[in-house]
C-alpha cells in the first residue's frame, strides 16, 4: 500500500511540474521554473520509492498513463486547450490500459510479485 501512496505523490507532483512548465514561458519566468524543477524532482524521487514495492512496469504505466490523462484534462479545463471526441477517446484508452495492467494475472502465470508495503 505504501508504494501506491508514493506513486500517487509522484503523479500529483508530475502534474504540478507540468502545469508549472506551461507557466514558466520557456523557463523565462523564475518562480514557475523553480516549480518545474521541484515538481519533477519530487515526482522522480517518489516514483523511485514506489518501485521498491510496486513492479516497475506497472508503476511506470500508471504514472505515465494517469499523469498524461490528468494533464490533458487540466489542459482543457485550465488552459483552454482544444478538445474533441478524439481527446476523450484517447483519455479513455489510457485509462483502459491502466485498468488492464492492474487486472489480476491468469492462474498459472509465473513471475515476481511485489511485496506489500
């Protein structure tokens, strides 16, 4: 469970860093530029802690997938980015992929399992 909390923090801080990237105007604005570095620094640190107990392939898929989907939604909601049926479809496909990666494995499959933490 602890690994998933670190993963959630990694997602939130990555979204923060990406939002600050928009505000940094190509790193020409000081405070948002610091926010980018802090956000991504915390994101990668938290991700590194999450993969102690969450399998790397699963953690990275969730981090990148959920981060991408939420960033797209924030872009539409906060920054007025264009959206269409393709935007919605893409977000649904990302969420579907994350759900499939989290689905239970078939009985008889071998491989390492993450220890609870």
